[in-house]
């Protein structure tokens, strides 16, 4: 994403949409669905500074699938796309890819 570059320890996320049907085939309307807590990392900042002033790189990379808190971050609209900006500390972890 070249339009927006986050600063410091901030991470830009694109939410992963949940399934619109239950296992039993019931369709869930958009208004009843909860916001997903899983997302793909779109962009990362360079990192935060430590006590000595050195930049500490982030542990997440673009393309990682991550879990985050339900009420974390700030929702923004960049180039017509809804994104979420969070600090790396708001992320719970990286979801491992299925082998």
C-alpha cells in the first residue's frame, strides 16, 4: 500500500469478513454480525524507539494474519477502503498458516 505509510509502532489492518451463513445454513444479516477480530496486515511502521533512542522493528510483517481486540484501533477510510490502524501492542498474535 503506497498511499498510506504508518508511523512508529502502528500497523494498518484490513478486516477479514466472517462467513455470512452458519453451519446450519442460516444467513446472518450484516446488522447482526459482530465485527471480526481477525485481519490481514496491510502496512507496518518502522518501529518504536527504545530508551536509548534506537528503533526496535515490529514483529509483524505485511501479509500476516493477526488477531486483535474487539474495540482496538481507529477505523479510517483510505482510497475508498475501510482500514483499521492499531499499535502493535494491541495485537494478540499472528495466526499460523495452515500447512
